[in-house]
């Protein structure tokens, strides 16, 4: 098949970690959508990234690729995490737009034509915004909500609320994103940083079709920390103000103590006050130190300049039109 200038290419990028149960259910849905799009002047392809799965995902993917000539496979040398896996996938998209999809069916592939329609209207970043999250408890919903509020306040980069990685990137948005090579990849923020014409598509987020979420609360907490430290230095400034405020209060208190001692004498009392002040100041200092440490640690990771991921196997689509390497 020779590249036809009148046709657009769309590559669906799916990061999969231990998704042997979901992929056989997901792929037929994606394939059906791509078949429909083919009549619409879109050459659809799928790129599955196996993020170091240990449950036979790779074998399942081999089967999928054998049955569909549009499927390319990439396998990382180990589990690098969703962000790195997506980056690896996006790096291999060979021309055209890219659409990111979760392997677990939580982002319905049936919506892809809506994303494509927006792309054709001239939008560069078409992202799905969840109106409802099924199969997720109130606690996860509440914390997610709080997170978007906090980061929305703190960061200068626009980060749309309730927006995951389900999105379509036009060729130029994709090219821009590929230039961001930072190690700590808070994807939502990176997409926001790129800018261009953005539009959101509200959608109903389904429950997983199989398996279980890889993001427990501890990982989500770290994810939130990642987002905040990658996109704003506001906490550092907060530490400065906290320090200033404490110093001001301490100064006023010091003056008060001296005046009191001068006029009324010093009766060597006040052990509770002293302890309280020492403990409080110690706590404030440790928090500020920890904050600095968070940023310093990230600087350290960045300074090492390691690659974001390592590829074990790259298997281009049988039907890729040209030889990708
Ligand atoms: N994923 C991945 N590497 C990981 C963890 C997750 O590629 O280390 C993939 C996973 O296979 C799925 C997507 O990222 O396609 C979202 O993961 P999950 O459904 O566990 O997250 P949730 O939807 O609960 O936020
Ligand atoms: Mg999921």
C-alpha cells in the first residue's frame, strides 16, 4: 500500500501492563472502529506497547498482530510505568495523528470517530473529559477532584480537569510533545504545556473490562506529587512565606520576652513555652527541608540523563506502508 496524500493516518497507541485479560476484548472493538474510519479516508493503525508485562500479555499481542496487519508491537525491557510506555509508543508513531487509549476498555474506542471529527475541524489536542467514573469509589473520585483543584490553582500550565490520557494529538502537537524529554513525566501537564487548539469531548468512563487497576492510593499520591513538583514551584515559595511568617512571629515574641524580663525580672519559668516553640520550629524546618528535597531529588534524576525507556522488541505493522525501523 503506497502512502496516499488524500488519506490521513491515525495511530492508536495503547500502553498495556498485565492486560492479557482485557486486550482480546479491546482489540476487536478498536478494529471495528478503524474499519469504519477506513471508508472515511483514514488509514488506521494500532500500536500496542507491552510495558514489561508478566502475565502473557505479549503472547496475546502476538496473536492480535498475527490476525490484523495494522497492528505494530513494541515491548519494553521492563515495566517503566504508563507514562514511559506511552512516550515509547508516541515516539514510534510514523506520521499522522496519534490517539492514546487505555488497554482496559475504560476509554471507549467507539468514541474515536468523534475525536477524528474534531481533528478534521482543525483541533490539535482533542481530549476526553470524564463526566462519570464508573467502578471507582467515592474516595478516589473525591481525591481526584481535590487534586485537579490544587494543581489548577498552583500551576501556570493549563491542566483540564478530569482529563486522562484518552486523547488525539494532531501531527504538530505530537511533534511538539516529542520534544519534551523530561524524566518525570506528568503527561496531563505535558499535553497542557504544548497548547495549540484544544477541545474536550465529554464521555462516560466505563469500568474496566477485566483485571484490576494498577494505580492504588499510594501510587496515586505519588502521581499527585509528581504533577505538582513537575509543574509548579509554588510549594517552595510557600515554604519561604511560612518561614517569613514564623520568623515574624518569633521576633515579636522575642521582643515581648525581653521587655517582660527587663521590667518584671526573669523567674526562669516557661519550660512548656520553650518546648512548644522548639518543636514547632523544628517541624516547620523539617517540612521545608523535605520540600527542597523533593525538588532536589527530581533534579538529580534529570541530571543523570538516562533514556526514558529501553526497547526489547519492535515489531512494525505488516501493513505499515513503508519500512519503519
Ligand atoms: N499501564 C502501563 N504501565 C503501568 C501501569 C499501567 O502501561 O505500569 C497501563 C494499563 O495497562 C492501562 C493504563 O495504563 O492500559 C491505565 O492503567 P489502569 O487502568 O491500571 O489505571 P486507572 O484506569 O485505574 O487509572
Ligand atoms: Mg483503567
